[in-house]
C-alpha cells in the first residue's frame, strides 16, 4: 500500500456525506467538467442526501442512475505532515486511512498530498 504525506491543510465542507449501496437509485444532477480539477464525478441526489459520486460506479440512464458498488463520500479533514495510507485512487482523490487511525476510512484530494 502506498503512503502519502499531506502537504496542504483541508477541512471538509460536507456535514452529511452521501452513502450509497449497490443497486441504489439516484437522480443525476450534474457532471463535473472534464477540464476541471475533479473530472469524472457526478452530483447525485437521493431522498435524504446528495453529493458527488464517481462516474465509474453509476450506470446512468438519462437522469436516473443505478449504483454499481457500495460508496461512501466521507472526506478527511487533513493537516500538513499527516500520512494517508492509500487503498485506491479515483478521479483525483485517494480513498484510504490515516496512519494513526487505520479503522476509519475516507477520501483526501491528491492535490493536497505527495507520495512518500
């Protein structure tokens, strides 16, 4: 597993991250720009929550999508010099754990990290 060091602080702005399960239906609101920092994401809405979801895990039929795998949009608050243990990289973000808290998983943006 690769390790990444935080080089720029970041606080998440999501108090209620979207959590989806395989087979869930979502309304697809907006797709991120292919030229932007966060290409490959779709803003989705459910009856009680909304958030950005990786395009790769949505089978989209017009504005309705079916989720192809479980997904949790939880993001880490990160501080310089923390170490993130990478589980996977997707669309400019890392899903993994903090070195000091291996039981809690979350996302961190690659543009705030450097591989060590």
